């Protein structure tokens, strides 16, 4: 697996090798070779930042290696009174657990919903307080303050402090890695991205998810979309019809949800 450390080592060795070859062989090495290395290095950083499953800047749990047909369902960006109650109703009727990675400001504004999520036996995770568009550009201390504010919102409503953290937009970088280590969080991603926030065709969305099912998967949905509410009953039925069990996220990844 390519990580930031390995990419740094590879890049250093390539540049050092070119310089050494140029010096010992008295050979001119065109500047474009260094430009190619720089572009490749930059591309690697962008790839690592944007692809959470890469575990580039820090290890992130995105699925579980297992042959058992078990998966976890997760919801991001809530709770919102327009959609979250309907999602909870569907989960209750199907007797299916889920994890809700809540935005702190939404949690603070909807404490009764947060309490209902907890009372129903679902996992509550941290998805930052602001979910700020520029969160990825924050310095590590500012990131950590934002994450801790979300913890406080959850703790005020439930008495529990989340350990599981999902980065806004699924973007990782060195500053986030520092903030996660300092806050002693467990980063959690996904390996099935539903794209429900941009989907317009329920059947196409259903097939996209079902085609990607595999043992140990973590499915990303959002309790902020009408199409997700419409899809969820059939999705649960189809997942179970394929022989899968839907487990609580913390059980699937064998990690406590709360500090």
C-alpha cells in the first residue's frame, strides 16, 4: 500500500539518483525529469487526500477482511428533522442497526433526535462540528477544536463521547492525521460510496450499491436525502435477500464507539 512516507522515500531516492548519476557521469539531466517527478509526487498526494480507502496519510478503517456475509450501514451529515426520523422508523421496523456520523451543529440543534438515535441502539460518530467547506485546509489545532465541539454536542445530549470519526468529504491530510492522533479518535471511512446525495434514479442507486456488496463492507449513505428514505426499505430487503447480516459498525470493526 502506498503511504505518504513511502512516497516521500521513493521521491527522495529518484531525485538523489538523478543527481548522483548527473554528478558521477558528468551527464546533463534535463529539468523536465525533475518536473515529472514533482508532478508524480503531487499527483500521489492528491490521490491520497481524496481517496479515503488508500490509507495514505493515516490508517482508516474502510471495511473488514472477512468471509462472513456481514456489513454495516452508516449515515452522514444529520441529524435533520426532515429525514432522520423516517430513517429511524425504517430501521426500527426492519430491526436493523446503523451508525450515524453526525455533524455537531446539527446534533446541537436536534438533541431529541440524537437521543432517539442513541435510545434505538444505533452508533453515534463524530463528523466534525461545522463540516466546513474549508475544513481540510484548517491547521491541526483548529481541526481538533472543531472535532471536540462535535463531541461536546453529542455528550451534552447523550452523556457519551464518540471515538469514531469520519472526515468531512472523506478527505485526509497530514493536519487531520495529527488532529486524530491528538484527539485519540478512530477514523472510519467506507468502501461502498452510494452517491445518494447526487442520485436521481432510485433503481440505479439500488443497483450501484448491490453490485458493490462484499463481506465486511461499510456502506455510506446520508440521512439528508429524500431518495435515501425512499430507497432504504428495499435496500435492506435486498441486502438480506443476498444472505447478508447488517451489524452495528462497532461490532463489525471490533472497536468501542465511545471513550
